[in-house]
């Protein structure tokens, strides 16, 4: 078992014109399960490949258990990587595939190798498949073999590169639990890369969010969810995404007054996080409100925003209301018409075209600087 440290880790391609990983600093504790998430091209795989020794850093150091392994060959690093496409040898049996990583270890007896393979196969529930070849296995079984092969090596660190992306939704959920159980049982440090924020949020002890090769935020999933440091994180984490509305903000007695573009609405924040915004002296911001922190039907409330219902989407226990606030409310990074989404109880079913009034859970609203995207705290 070991801790893992990345120190100003950088990877450039094409003579420096592409910066895939931009001076990343990250410490991962011994036995910790860290998920790394971000949009396509943010540098997740490159980071993982540098840890595995498959890619040479342009700059920076990697330490495993305090030892600098930056210049150690991949084969001699005590890490095991599990890939999305399983990376099994098609003409070898499952047993041979699982034992393959051990062939390099000259200090292991044949009996010891066999014992490790059969224990890992038992652990992954694939003992009866050992004589088969990969083409006889389903996607889920292949991924179990790939996991088994990683376990056999008894590494200090597990590296996962989107291991469940090729599996169907149901199997993915099962395998998530299985991987978590395995990691906890073996107590091995794990770095798990995914583009799926939900997977990252549910699996990690800690989540690391990257964008453009840069670390955006790291912390426990719930903490990051409730306290995004910038607009990117606010919009990336959570589904449906956080709503964003351009506002001007000015101090008022006991709080802050928000005004929508073109005076579409005014909303006085006087409780909850109003204190946190107390230092605002006026200016333009982006209001961030998660769909579950919007409530409907407080027409009489002093601060309530009129909104026209565009779509009512039932999702079982809840309804999603797509609303037009008469201003440029925009869901983060989505295509098509800007919408403001409220997630409300299933028995709230307004008519399409009806004007309703929404208010916000004031303890859960966010303001971001409209130029830098940084959260006002
Ligand atoms: P995805 O989720 O799509 O796999 P990612 O977050 O894993 O994306 P990387 O694969 O690490 O991102 O790529 C980061 C950036 O580096 C991208 O712009 C990518 O095009 C670039 N890149 C990665 N490998 C190379 C390479 N061998 N040569 C040139 N550019 C590369």
C-alpha cells in the first residue's frame, strides 16, 4: 500500500502546442479511492498514463510511497492498470491472461503464481472461466478478468481508465459496487478516471475535477457538490446541471438584491447565504441555483421570480419543469435554447404556457464572478 504524489506534473504534446496536463499537484493517501473526472480532452487519461509510466512527463515528479518513480520503467512500477477495452490477449486462456503480469516476477514459484490466479479468479467470480478464451466471454466477464489480472499483481496502486464505459447501464452499476468492494477489501490506493460525473461522485472517497489540463477542485463529493469553487465545477457536477442566470447584485439592508438582465426580475436574498455575499459592493455576477433548490408556488412571497412553463418532464418521483425566466437563464454547457430547470415533486404539474413563481433555497444559492467564474464565498 502506498500514497501517491504528483508534483507540478506537466505533459505537452506537439512541441508544446498542446498542454494536456498543466502543472498538476495532487496528493493521494494510502488506501484512498480517488475519482478523476472532467470533459473529453481535459487530460484525465494522460495523467493516468504518466502514473503508469506509459507516458513520460514533460515536467514534474511522481512519488509512490515517498519514492520518486518518475524515471522508473512502467514494468517496474508497482501499479496495475485496468482499461476500458479490457486489453486481454485473444489467443491466451483466461488463466494465462491473468498470470501474464506475473511472468516478469522471477521470484515467484509456479505454485505461488497458480495460487494467486485462482484466488483472484475466486474473488472475481470467474473461477469456472479459467480455461476459456476471451472471445467466449461477455463484456462484463472480460472486465472481471481484467480486474482479476490487476489483483494478481498485488500492486500498490490500482489505476482505472474508464473501465466500465463499454458495459450496459445495469452491469455498470453492479461493477461499480464490485470495484468499490474490492478496493475496500484489499485496501489498495486507487485512481479511477471517468467522464461520468455521477460515477465519480458515487464511487470516490474524493473527487478530482480537471478542465483544460488544470485542477479545478478536489474534495469529498458532497463537499464539492455543495461548495463548488467556480462556475465550471458548479455546472459539471450534478444532474440536471446547475442553472446559471446573469444578474447584477447590490447590497441592501440585511442582504443582497439580485436583478435579472433587462430588469426581468428582482430577488432579495436576505437569509441563508446572504451573509456570505455581504461584501458585495455591486456589479455583475452569475447566479447559480441547482434544480432541486428551486421551489414553486410562492406567488405571495416577497421575492419570487415569475417564470413561464415551457415543458413538464415527469421522471417518476419528481417532475422537471423547464422554465423561461424572461432573461438569459442558461443551463451549463448544453445545446439549444437556454432553460432554467426546477426539480419539483411529482404532484406539482403546472400547465405548459402558465406563469408560475419560483423562489430559491437561499442556503444553497451561489454567486460567481462573471469574468473569472470564481465563486463568491
Ligand atoms: P477523453 O475523456 O476524451 O479520453 P481525456 O480527458 O482522457 O479525454 P487526454 O486523452 O488525456 O484527455 O488528452 C488531453 C489532451 O492531450 C487532448 O487535447 C488530446 O488531444 C491531447 N493528446 C493526448 N495524447 C496525445 C498524443 N499522443 N499526441 C498529441 N496530443 C495528445
